[in-house]
C-alpha cells in the first residue's frame, strides 16, 4: 500500500467533529501498526469517551525518544454532499490530486507519517520514535488533552516533534494563539409597536460591536516581531425570535488571535472595559456577560533552534509563521519543542472538494523519512 492508498483508506472512515467518531479510524491504524510486526513497537489504543479514541505508537529504544510525530484523526463536517463533485468520504484520485474530506487537513499528513515510519521498520534505531494520532483537534484538542490528563503522553518524552498539519511542505515554527469569547446582551421584550417599553438587546450588541473598532486599532499598534498583532473578529451574531418583538437577548462570538503579548485575561479585561464605557455613557440600560469558550496558546520556536535549523536544511528554505492554530503548544508545555510541516494547503482545509497534491504526499513521506534517518538512526 502506497501513501495515497493509505490516505484514501483514512479518508473513507468518516470522523467528523462534531460529533467526533474517531474510534474506527484509530482502530484501523492500531491494526495497521500491529500487522507490521515492528520489533519493540508498543501500541496504545486510548479510548477516552464513547466513539472517541487516540492512538499512541512507540518504536525503538527505551527512554526518551528522539522524534515525535503528531496528527489528528478528526475532520470538520463535510456539509452538503451535493455540493461536492464526488462524495466527500469516497476518496477520488484525478489530475494528480487526492480528493475527499480530510485529504489536506489532515489524513494525507497522517498517511505520510505512517508510511515514513513503516519504511524503517526493519532498521535498528539508535533513538526512538513516537507517533500520536489524536481525536478532537477541530473541537478544542479534546484527544490530546485527554492523553495528557491520563498520563499517556509524558513531559519531556521526546527531544523534538513535528505536527503534520498542511503547510504546503514549508517549515513553520510559530503561530498565534486563539481565544473564543461569547458575549450575551440582555434586554427586555416588548411589542415592536411600542419599542420604548423594551430594551433592544440586538441594538445594544450593535453598539458594542462598533466600540470594538477602537480596540482593534489599539491592538494593531502592538506588534510582535514574528507574529504581528493580535486581532479580534466578530464571527457570529444571534438575536431576536420574531419580527414584531423587541429582542430580549442577543449573543455575539468573538474570535481573538493572540500574540504572546496578550493573554486571554488581558483581552477579557479590554472587553469588560467596553461594556463599562457604554453603560456609563448612556441612559439606555445595558447589561451583558462575557464567557470564554476556548483558548489555545501561541507557538513561537526560536529561529536558531536545532530542530528548526535541521528542517530548514532538509527543505532548503527559511522557516515561517502559520495563520492557524495547532496542538503544538500543548506539546511545548510538556517540554517537547514542535515545528509544523505537512502536505497540503491550508487554503484547501475545510473547503468543498478538498484535495491534496499526490506529489506533496510523496514528498512529505520522503521528508519524514529523512528526519527519522537524521535523528533516530
């Protein structure tokens, strides 16, 4: 089985999150590794919830591994299948591309990692390899958090690590963090013919969104030399129940992409200040609550880090920064420095007719093999 065939098998196992149904895919890879009969291979099937599972494979010498590869099993929902040229979970190869949900993000990367490890199954390793396939990356890193919570992945377990997210095979050493806030505005319902009897939560939300503009400008003026500035975007607004009722509640969701210069609590305090300003400067009652839904850390590996320099040497190019968030910072907290390097483009991730170039799949396998040879053999 070559890399595109393995990637096709993985795509054909639906693992949409939500709801998350990664267990069959984790089981497939468990059986795959067991069938390879690699000497000194320890396979851990980690089931942490109904139909949810991670896989951890350790190969080679005891003690600290030289290299940890990580990728996620889940994919975002495929959406309306009728909008795809071919069914999203029936992988199709045409014109040098593999199509299907997860082709780029990131079952193609998983397949390339597995095949690279398979290529050295009969080679004596001086230093070990760890392969981690996680559930729930798309919905808050559920699987990796469970692995860490249950002690399956331990602090300092590997010297270096690679996350196989799609980077178009460019070396990525950093990305912003993320914090998602939900702000609920509370009003009072009334008949729309008598708006003065109510408190319009939608209009209060609109006033708040306009005040966000000044915060965005202030954040834009604070630049991190690598990651740029912190940004805030209003991505969801929900309010009102009927066309002739003054809405008593409205919610907005804010997507904040943070540099290391801004912590989640710093942003929350700024959001609170906006509410306080509006409340104190208006006769209209203004009431809100702020809830943090999710937060992920920044990644910023130094340019001169040995892993970064090795990857740059193998690829013949300088490293860069990614626009998205990954699980890499969770490994960093375990003292496992990570880079991001994988086949496929982020522009294909989460799209209809998602695809990965076959030549990138094959090149990724070669790059991962080279990393194994340099660090483990």
